[in-house]
């Protein structure tokens, strides 16, 4: 089986980007969403993106960003992946997918088994769905990155119609179990790697990547 892909999201400093690359992350997430404590300006995101070696993909995460602002961000940052984390429509995703070389990912809050079936509507409009914990008002109404863990049982033995990834409350302590229980081809962590809200901890980044790599199905 292929190795699990590892995305470290919400990075804002050169030091944490370099640490994630050195630890074996396959994807680096840059959040451009002002309401997020991990928000980064386009110019700063572009500088961090330039630090990545060719084998590590840059993921730009946006939330309901308008088309003009999206185009400007893509032009400046030149990410490999655009991850849409809001209420973006199937039509908008498909327009981006069909008219660019980008990988397009769509984040979906996994509430119940029916969510998995409803997410299949993105099959022709996105390259990958990222299942996250559903947002709650008590968590600050952010669409993701709240440290909430979804119910992994919903994903067990489900036959996915498209590529997918697992987010939502993943930490160095639980990522191995998450991979083993769900068979996730990609794991995506953010708040679970922080020493305080919005501040990544290099030690936790390294521990997460190590735990994810050691949980590869071929090594179990």
C-alpha cells in the first residue's frame, strides 16, 4: 500500500515550515482566512511557499474567498493545491478544476454517515475531500482547525468514491490509531500541533510526522 500522505496545516513561520519538511511532511498548509488565528497574508504565504522543495506540495486554504481575490492569491503564491473550506459550490470547484492545473480539495464537516454519501457530489469537481469535525459555535464558529475530533467509526469500511483525507483533532498521540482504524490515505493536522492557539510547536510537528509514518499499513 502507498505511504500515508501527511499535511501540516496552518504554518506561519519559516522555522515551522522547515521543521515540517525535515520531519517528512508531504504537504504544507497555508491559511488565508482573516478569522483564523493561523491567517497569513498573501505576501508572507508566497515567501513561505518558496522555501518548499519540489517534493513537498503547498496547499492554500481559503474560506468563501471571492473569485477575484482567489485569482490574485493563486497568482502570487502559486500553490500546488487549493483547499476550499467554506460553503463553496460544486460548480465553483469544477470551474477551478477544469481551468487550472491545481489540485482542488474540498473540506467537509463529517456529522453522520449521510455526510459521506452527500460528499460524493464533489467527485467530478474536486480531486480530494478532506473530512473534518463539524464546526460548532462554541469553537468560535471557525470552519476547521478547532481541535475537535470526528467519529472515526463513520469512516470504517466505507467505500469512497474519490480520494480523501482525515482531519479534525489529530495529534501525535492519536494519529497512528486514526490511520489504522480508518485507513486514511492522508492525515491533516493543525491545532493538535500547537503550544498555544495559532502557534505551532516544532517538537509536536516532528512527533506527528514520525507517528504517522510508523503507522503505515505496510509496517503494521
